[in-house]
C-alpha cells in the first residue's frame, strides 16, 4: 500500500517537531530544576562570605574570585593570539597549504577533550615549569583550550566586513595594516568580542582542566601562583563528596546564572552585529 | 606597532598565526613524552587488549575502559544523533526563520551548560528512574549514554542546520516545482545535498562523547569491567584518567598518560575525518 505523500509529510513534520520540542524541553527542565532548588539558597550573603568546614556551610566568596580570575587570565593570553591569528588568516594571506594547516590545527585543538588539556597543563605548567597548582597554570591551560573558539569567531567576524570598505581604504593610500587597524577591526569588533565572551563562557564551564591545573584551594588567592577553585569545581566537589547538597545547589544556581549571562551577552552582541551587517 | 613597520607587522602576525597549531603540537609532544615510553615498555597489545587493570599489582590493561568508552559513545550517538538531526531538519526546513533564530540559540545554550551540571542531573534525576524502571545500580552505561546523548545534541543540531541552510534555495524550488511535497524535497534532496555536513556533525559529536569526562564520572558508576548489559556500572577511558591521576605515581601515572595518548590519537582521527567531510560541503557549495 502506498501512503499518499500528503500524509507522510504530516507524519514526518509531527515526528520532527516532537523531537525539537523534546530537545527544548530538556533545556528548560535543566534550567528550572537547578534554579528552583538553588535560587532560595543564593543570596548576597552566600556570594560574599567564605566557606566554612570544607564548604559544608558558609558561602562561596573565594570561589567567586577564582571564577573571575581564571577566565580573565585565560582571555588575556588567548585573545591577542586568537585575534592576531584570524587577522592573519583573513587579511594577510590567500588560501594556501599553510592556511589550511592552521585551520586544521585549530579544528583539532577545538576537538581535544578537556581531560587532555588537564593532563598537559598538569605535566607542563604545574610540573615542568614549576608553577604548581595555581591560577597561572590554570589560566594558561584554559587559554590553550579557548584559543580555537576565539580564532573561529573572530575569523568569521573579520571575513564579514565588506570588501568595499577595504578597497576604499586602500584607494585612499592606506597600507594593509592601517586598513586592518582603522577599518576592518573597528567594523568587526562586536563579532570579535563575541568570540572573547564565548571563550570566557567556556572557561567558566570547565571543570576537568581546572582541577588538574589550579587545584582546589578554598582560600582567597593573594597571587597568581596561589591555588584556587572555580564554581564548577566547587560544585563538583560538594556534590560528589556529598558535603552539602544545599550549598551545591546554591553554587549550581550561581554557575548557571553566570553561564546564562555570558552566553546571552554573546548572543545579543552577535545578533546586533549581524543585523548591522545586513 | 609603528616601530615594526608594515613588513614587521606582517611577519609578526605570520608567526602568531601558528599559535593554535603550536599549542596542539606542544600538547601532543608532552602527552606522548609521558605516555609513549610506557606503551613500548609494557607492550601496546597487552595495554590495549588485556582486561587486567590492577595498578598496585603492575597490571595495566585498559580493554574494559576502551569497551566502556565505545559503548557509552555508541549509545549516546543512537540517542543524540537521530534527535539532533530531526531537530535540525525541522528547524531548517519547516519553521519560519524567526522561530529558528530563537530556538537555535536556545539549543546552543544546552552546549554551554557545564558538564558537571549534566552529570548532577544524571545522578539525582536520571539514575533513580533507571534503577526503578530496569533495576541495576542506576549509575550505569545507560545513564552515561543518555546524558551524553543530550550533551552532543547541540553539536549535531548546530552543524547540521548550517549545512542544510547551505543547500541553495534553487535546489528546493526545482523539486517543489516538479510537484514534490516539502517532506519529499527534504528527504530526497536537501538532506542528500547536506549529507557531508550532517556526517561531520555526527563525527564531531562522537569526538565530544568519547572525550567528555566530568559528566561521565558522575553517572556511569566507574566499575572497571567489560559491560555485558547497559545497566551495568562502567568506567570510561577519560573517567579512569581523571579518577586515578590525583594519586598515581610511577608506572601507574605513565599508564594514565598512555591512556591519554590513545584518546588523543582517536580524537585527531575523528577530527580529520570530520574536517575532510566539511571541506567537501564547501566545494559543493
């Protein structure tokens, strides 16, 4: 029996639509679940007091500092490297074997599992370079991890700047580098910053790399060579060792809110950037 | 920058441009330096194919972990790939652009949720359900596969949507003009034209599934054994490294780095396949 195409279409749309709704429902479930349990615990007091008794009671203040410092250091290192790479790829070369190699390397680096970055950071920064478990080791390892995100996003942003802009600049006698500095970068800036923001987001979410390279000290760090922990690590330790479910939920809520803020910022910046382009 | 001059800037950038590939190289070198000597000392065959993992007795067979990683990955793909591709087709072909522009970022937000949160949801929500429905410990291969399936969905959806949207509109118009329904056009034409991109999305999803660590540690139970049923507790390659690294010394630590070498090679192979597939798409376009 042959089913008329009209009905197979209805069936197909129903199944595909159901799959999509299911996916979105999972997202909403996770957000609601964590926020519902965590928000009541989250308070200014929780954010700005130090943990006591290994995190069983008290707040997450030192962890908050770690969560700001590690991604910050990662970005300070990775952003200039990543943006320079994308400027070079788009503005200074044509497609060649070398650009293909750079792109392939970037893609592979993006696919490397975080546990490998953790192992590498542990052996290279922590052990061989003698930085110990510290903000420095953690930040540098995270910088390696987020480099591909920054390269890809800013490459797209720079590529999206219309050719005509560059031609006008060249015709006015500007050099290639002047054109990049005065015309291309300012126009691509929102897109480039989006890449940086996404890099911050990935650093905040990461757990494996941070545990292996920054350790898990609960003290307020006083130098970049002190150990620290981020919210993701703190949450993992609290939940896994069953230290305090309440504080685990509070930390999870803070973590989710941080991730939401960062990613929504990136989304709206990109959106405005694209709207402006069109 | 003025000091450098035009040529100097270009030269500087051409050096910095190698940062990502140097980072990859540096990582490979140091993981291999730590892991490769062990592989040759202990024997690659014994390391990969023996099921005897007793570090205190000098036995380092990672076969149970390889099997666990494989089955968890396969399970994740069976769950995540069909759902992801279905979602991608629906969003790219059957809903208005404005709807897609809202839902696609929402799904991409799934990728931004930290893996420890996924793991936690797996422990407190999913594992009890599995225990009640099917028996067993709950923290199991199945729980790992489901959580990873959800985690890889954004990767699959996002790349598949991009490759579906890259199929020229004229292809679709031609098919519709011949009297095909929208669904016929999608499954006979659009998905075929976007095939390499969709395949790439699946391969990248596989890479993510094999490489994921924290969520897997939390939900799979971590017993070192070859799984005979999806309800059993298993330990993946990544979980094994993360769980034992903190106290491993000597041969034991080298064995964990050797496990890292194995993972690294698998991931590079998967990424190479995916990047070839994606490049094919570009040529078609």
